[in-house]
């Protein structure tokens, strides 16, 4: 099963492409493919095509989203289905870039296509009847057919329109449906409520109307037509009225506790709790001792020296991150070169047949994709390599492997510097807070002694 949606892009094609190509979302960009354009140069190539055909439309590109049921597809299958869907919808006439995102529970495809095609310059909106057979409807139907071919479930008898908006469906997956939002509001109000009545008042402030009848509690937001009961069936036992009361009581006790941990150190709220104060002092001394051991570990004797050491590590971390960025850029460019070399070599024989064929139109219709990919790769290689010599794919793969190894080593060093900086900063903050707490305690004791001495003098004088 997949949910689909199409959005218009009026100005920021480059930002949209950068977003969908995020390495953290696409398994380090292994789940990215393109048609008749490059992943690094897609926005510019889209623009070149629009200029070539004097395209004057306000919509520069279209952003298609295809999201799958959680656990139903692998990233590779989702990516394959996305390519099949785009190819079937676009008929090999539009440049597009597809990226499969795996950073959420629901795997989903992002497909950005140019606003006009590179065959005759017609706009995407012109080629799709917005009244009788709109693009979103075609996309959904094509997606359903391809999903069914792969043995996936499909939406049965969808209503006119999007059936359910992509945003609404995605929010359901994240737990941000109306029930999910109600649970979040309940949790939030429990944390700060001073009583059950105060909890109900806070829920009203969150724009929830309530009904309380005996042991039955229900809520309704401004956006709902009916009340939702806080029952085991809807939310689980943790959200039943009796449990909500108990949770409020536990939070009240926690807020009124005599001791709290602030800035990594224990602080006693009740000054009369002498035993508790001693325990906190011992615990804080141990925490400070652990922080001092970090100084010893890195050959540092004072906080000032520690700050210098942190500065040095920050510099090393920054320099390593710069090298990582340069390395990532080189790897992307090498991947782009390898991809175009492979596309060129894989489709060269088909293109030669096309040039030698008697009925070029018929041959072109049968091999539209191979021809378009070859022509794009040929143009790209002429523009980006010198001497018109096609490099060996095996040599490029070896170079890529060496670059990947270099990147792994840089990444290891970067993580090492980062962890050391975090450890040093934590020790620095702990020691500063401990010294501040000790000074505050000493000052308080001094003030108390001064007050006692003043009282004693007043008694002696009298």
C-alpha cells in the first residue's frame, strides 16, 4: 500500500533537491537515482531545459511523494517501485530525480520532476487534464497497480481526491493523529497539574472540552466532532482516569522532593535535612573527583589549562570536518562520473542501432529511455572529462574504494575529537558548578556565623 501526493515548487528547486538527497535520509545517498540529469546538477539542468524551450510557467518543478505502509517494503523495493512509477507516469519525457528516505518508520520516495519536458517543452500541467484525469489521480492509479504487481496491499475504493492527505497519514504514523495529539496534551498537563481539577483546567487551556461522569472521562478538541474516551481500549490503562489521578500525585511528590539534581550536582531544598545535606555533599565530592580524573587523563592541572585543551580539540575537530566535507564532495563527483560512464557504456550499442536504423521514430519509441540516458551521459562526459577518453569503470571503482577508506578514517578521527570535546566540556562544567556550590555554601556558613556573633554581641551589650 502506498499513499501519494504531488506538490508544486515555484522558487526553490535547489533546496528541494538538497533536502531529498540528504545522506542521513538516503543511506549515504545510495538510494538516489536520476533520469536524464545528474544528482548534483539536476536544478541547473532543469533550468537549462526550461530556458531552451522558453518555458514561462510559474511552476518550476513538481514534488511527488510516495509513502509505504510501515514494515511492508524494503528500501530497495520502495526505490524500485518509485522508479517504475515515475517512468510509467512521465513516459521518458521529463528529467527527474528520485530519493528514497529511510529515516522514518514509514519508508517513502521523493520524486522531483522538471516543470516542462525535454522533448518538446510542453509543461507538466498542460499534458495532464486537471479536470477529468489530473496528475495526482494518475499517480495514485499507477502506484496502486505497481504495488499490486509486487504483492503489496492497495487502497480499496479510494474517495475522490487524495482519500487521506499525505500529511494526515504521516501524522498518524508518527502518533500525531487526533488521538496522538490528545495523549500528548494529557501527558503535558499531568506534568504541571497541582490537582485533578487543575489538570482538567489545563486541558481546557489546551483547547480540549471534557466530560466527567463518575469514572468516565472524555475529551474533544476544537477540530473533533465527537468526544474521545480515556479508556483502556483507546489509549491503554495508563490513560484511564484513576491512573491519571495517580500520575498527577506522583508528579506533585517529585516536584516537592527535598533534593534535586541541578547542573549535574545534588542540591538540598530543605535546609533542616542535615543528614540529606551530608549525603549530597559526599555525592558531589565523588562527582567532582570523577571530573578531576578527566583532567588527569589529558594531562591538565587547572580549569584554564582545560579550556586551552578544549580549544585545541575544537580546532582539530573543525579541521577534520572540513577534510570530511572535501572528501564527501570528491566522492559524490566520482560517483557521478562512474554512473555516467556506466550509463554511456551500457546504452552505447542501443544508440548505435538507433543511428543506423531505417525507421528511427519507431526505434526511438521502443528505446526512448536508453537513448535519453545515453545522450545525457554523452553530453555530461564531454563537458566534464578532458581528452574525450572514457575512463575505465574498474579504475574508477578502485579510486572510489580508496576514497571511501580515507573517509572512514577521517570519520573515525572526527568522532574521536568530538567525544573528547564532549567529555572535557562536561568535566569543565561540573568543576565550575562544584566550585560555585562550595563557595556559595562557605558564604552561607560565613553569613550564619556573622549573624550569630552579632546576636551574641547584642546580648552582651544589653
